[in-house]
C-alpha cells in the first residue's frame, strides 16, 4: 500500500496544475478578444468603417470587460468565492463570442464586442486571485506572469495574427471569428474539472478576513500608483494593436502577410516576457522590474515611425520594445494583490484593470 503524498507535494502539484489550466484558458480568451484587431483590414472595407469607428470597436470590448471585471470582482470578494465566477465567465464567453461573425453593420459589431467584453471581464481578476492563494510566495510573480501572459501571448498575439489573417484571406473574416470562438466551451469544462475554491486566509491567520470594499482598496497607495502605470501601458498596447496594422499596410505599403508577422512579434515578446520579467521581479523586486522594462517600451512606436518600411529593423526593435508586456502582470496583479488583504485581492486587480482599461484602452485608441 503506497504512502499518501505529503501536503507540500500535493500543494505544489495543484499549484502547477492550476497555473497550466489557467494559462490555457487565458490563451483561448485572448484569441477572440484580439481577433478583431488582426482582421480589421478585412472587416473595415466590407462594413465601410472609418478610423473613429475602428477605434470605438476596439474600445467596446474594453468597456464591457472593465465593467464586468469590477462588478463581478466586488461580488466575488463579498461572497468569498472565486471558482463559480471564472467558470461562469467562460460559459458566457463561449455563448457570446460567435456574435461578431453575424455583424452586418458598425453598430451590430460594436454591440457584439461589448457583450464579449462583459463575458470575459472577470477572467483575469479571478485567475490572479486563484494563483495568489495557491502559489508559494517566492513564485507568485512568475506564476501570475505565466497565467496572464504566456497563453494570451502565445495564442492570442503570436499564433492568432498569422492564423486568423490567413483564415480571413481564404475563408472570410466571419469564418475566422467563428473558429476563434469554438474553444471557449472547452475551457469552461476544463476549469470545472481542474480548479477548486481557494482558502483566502492570509498566511498565519486561522480565518479568512472580511472584504473591506472598493473604497478601502482605492485608498491603498500602491493600488493608486499601479492604476497610473497601467493606464499609460494599456494606452501604449491598444494604440499599437488598433492602428499598427493599418499604418503598416496603408502608409508603409507592407503586405498583409508581412504585417501579420510583425504583429506576431508582440506575442513572441510576450511569451518571453511572461517568464523573464515576472520571474526577475521575484528576485530583484517589483519596482525595479517594472521600471526597467517599461523604459524599453518606447522602442516599439519609434520603430514603426522610423523603420516601418524596413521589416527586419522594424521587427528587431519592435520585439525588444514589446518585452515591456512582461511587466503587465506585476502592476496589474501581483503588486496590487500583495498590497491588500487576500479577501480584497480580486477587487484590487479589477480596480487597476477597470480604470486603466477605460482611460488607456478606450480613450487611447479613440484619441489616437
């Protein structure tokens, strides 16, 4: 008769399983969320969209996403539950994500993207809270970086531009949307089988603390600083996603295939950054890691302006600057959640995401 595994071994096994499952689910969610950016050169002519409407469509997901993230996270913290909300989010996402393929006008596509945003909003706050509760302190940054970025960048940013642009060119952009939506249901079923409700008690405490609410979370200095940092970085990211495909194809004369390869470098940099930057933050500190890699981010827009007609130089500089993406999980998840009570963890992440996504993700592309 075999001896039972020590609890520490069982805990490490669940930690690894949780990180793997949430990474896969995050990649599938990102596939549909970012699909509209990559195939916009196919959508815009058919629906007769101008640049302002393109910016608003990119913002619609962000608005719905931000509202749902904040509201659902607040409810989750008050109830002390995580599991039902992240599973429900993926079931809703699976049901709604195919609507974009049915759009026949600007308003219909705008409404479809808003509903997808509502469905996906709780995914990152719930994922971070689950990982925070399950991870050893010395692996929190690395695990949260992998969960937020590795799957999202590998699938949503690296593979999606190439696959979806190819599909849109050969089978139409509506087919590309439908195929991007298929795996959502599988993600929900996988989450049901693999994750369990976390214990939200702080280290050394016998009972989980009571959630203190959004006002208390916003009163935390680290949370406010993270909101400011995240707003700037989200604006950087969405401006590039919204307009770089059009800039490279219309102004610089690159082919759609070359454009898709350049865009996929965001995903390549995100895959590298998902491991390197949060992992470094576990060793050199959160502040230094954020500062160093945000400084690199300036290279990406400069590359588009200076070397947009030279794909090799553009790609090299763009990849280096896009390593900044690796810092996102630190100021969006790890640092805010480490700064508040575990019971307010989802609200802390959601607060940073909500404000920065609306100010940076909505206002940024609209102004751009």
